[in-house]
């Protein structure tokens, strides 16, 4: 059973709205989804309790803070036993500069999203990861030049229903 099976259309509307505007009041949320305030609040709390809503965050505009570089790094491990993956993940998890880490299929094992103040900082970080001996055989990196598209949230309605957006 998919976890979305226990969610109804109102739950999905709550999630879609909160993804777009996490700071909206319960009054505004209830109005946006067409539900009265008390049931809306109960549903939102239930979504938090069952772990569908993990938390609320501020979206930070990095350009306002100063210079930064976003790097996508493909990492290949030198061995592929279960404990090798755990060792790499534990080691990479120690660095707050690694903001996302995906174990992927294909020509490499992990895709990392790294945010650092400069290219030289990134190079020092990668040297440190290699020195930490967490199983990296090789890595290949790409500097993000710009981000022409960013969706504010996941395609929840599509995921919940399985229906494509082009129908």
C-alpha cells in the first residue's frame, strides 16, 4: 500500500498549499483548500504526526549572503559492499557543505550537491574527503553556472494520483 492511499484530496491540497507557502495561517490555509478551520488544523497536525510533513523551513537567497558556488559531484566508490556505502554516507554526512547526497544507479555511485564560498574551498573539501578515506575511488564535478528552473516543491498531485501532467 502506498502511503498516499491514506491521503484524500483535501490532504493533498493542504500539502500543495504548504509547499508553496509554509507560513500561511490555518485560516488562510483552510480558505485556500475549501475546508473549515478546525478540520484543516486537525488534518495538518495528522500529516505532521504521520511524518508526511517533516517540518517548515525558510528559503534563503544565497546571493544576498555573499559569494558562493554550487557544485554537483559524481562520486564512485572503490568497493561496493553494504558497509562501504554506510562508511561513505557517514563520512560525507559530517560536512555541512554537502547539502544533498543521492545514491544513484548508472556510471557512478553518488551525486552530491555541495555549496561552498569558492572553488578553492571546494577543492580543499574534496581533498579532505579523500584524506578521510571513506572509500572514494574517483569523483567528477560540475560547477553550476545558473539555475534557469526551480520548482517550489514536489509534484504532489501527480505523485498521489499517478496521472501525468500532460493529460
